[in-house]
C-alpha cells in the first residue's frame, strides 16, 4: 500500500518549498498567493536505513523502499469554501488521501507576504480547518437528501449512511472540525491530520516554542521544520546531510519526521523481504496478519498462503546471517493467525491453484 499524504495550508506558508524539498519534483514556489495553480504530486521512497543494511548483507541487486505520495494543492485563504482564491478548486484532489499534513507558518519574514497580514499559528490553523469543514458541509447538504431517499426505500446500508451523514453535518455546523467518517464519502474533516510547523531556523530546537506550538494542536501530532533548510538539504548526500543536521542540533530531516508521524497517525508499520534479487520494504497496518502481509506483495500470495518463515531484523543483523539465526532457534514458521511486527524479515510460502 502506498501512503498518500495531502498537504494543505494557507497561501505563502512554505508548502511548495517544502514539497520541492521532500520530493525534488520541482514544483513552482513563488512569493505570491496561488503560485501552485495545479495540484503537485510526488512519489518518494520512505527513508529506512534497514534496507541499506540488508541489501549489503544479501548482496541484493536493488533496494526498493516503501513509498509515500504527496499531493500539494493551492494555498487556501478565508472564503476558499465559497470559491475565494484557487485552493477550494483543488480540495477534491486530497479527498482520496489517507492523511492530511497541515503546514502552518510559524516564522517571521517581512519579505514573504502573509495573506492575513502576519503569521498567527492559532488563527491560521482555525482558518484552514474552518474552510475544510465548510467544504464538507456543502458536500453533506448536497448528498444527505439522496441518501435519505435511498434509506426510505428500504436500503439498510443507506439508512446507516444517512445516520452517519446527519450526525456529521450536525457536528460540523456546531463547530467541530474533526468528525467521524461517513461510509462512501471522503470528508476532509474526518481524515486523520497532523501538523508541520515551518519555523525560524534559530527556533527549531527551542523547546519552549515547540511546546507552545504542540499545545495548539494536541492531541494531534506535529513536526517542526524550516523550509529553507530542507531545500538546502534536498540534493545532499546522506553523510553531508547528517553533518548539516548535526550543526543545527537536529536528528532527522523533514521527510523522515513526516513519514514517522504519518505512520504513527495511521497505525502503519513495515515488514521486509530480502534476497539476491532485491531487498524491499512493504507497508501494512499494525495488527495485520501474515496472510494480509502476503497480500501486500500479491493477492495470490494471500489467497494461497501456507506459512511464513520469519525472523526479526534485529536478530538477523546481530547474528549476521539467516544460518546463524536458525542455529540460535530464532527463525520461526508462522501460520495464518500470526500478527506481523514492525521489522519482521519474511519469506512467504504459498500455493496458487488454477
């Protein structure tokens, strides 16, 4: 499964600069609202140092990371839900995303225009969330009568959806910005969300500032970046990037932080396969069984699942080879009820009958 992240935020908060840095896709970044006039999409590999270690151990011909897809839409402004600006035009492009990354400006720069006169993270967050909620209200008001009509005709699924949609509409009109999902509707306000604060570089490691911003969005998670620094690192080699981050007292770049938080928010994890042909990471839900993990590789693997030979990445690296893991009694054969763990190194046994 490819992780899809929709990027939203007000105009001129650094969304496109961050998108460029995260994806190297060359999206237009300019100092005026609506520089991003079409959704930008970029697919990148999920940073995972375990792939490098296993690929070297197995002398793999290639490494294939799990992937994350970013969808960056035009910056929103107050009134977007009523057609102001260009952002509302592209909200449909993030409706299919699994999670929303809300980029918030937390830096001062008189050279970069702010659509509301100056940065105010709480006000700006409220503005964007209100616009997403208003867009959902419009969707629900158009859709609910149709669902109710189907429910009156005896459709039990429609009756359930009508109840969900009615509750969602009532909650949104009451001012709630995070609501329960409605079956069949990709409501923006029902999607998991986390926040990316674009900060001044000299405040990145300021714990009091980070706490102040974290408290604004709790219990949702957040990450802290500086878009300019991310742009500078975009083309750096790993060793150079590490030295650069160390000089600022930062342990991870923006992409790594973002992916970790997205995985946590959505309850995702990775398992690994390794061999001469390739070493690869696969994304699955936490709690997925071995057959479900096999299905991430190919549906036939899940249908014909027999067993999985599994060891932990840590045991494999510590002991140095599959042979040593077997001799230590740490290579396991697991069946259909096995619940996968992050970092499992797996070989599936399956049989597909015609």
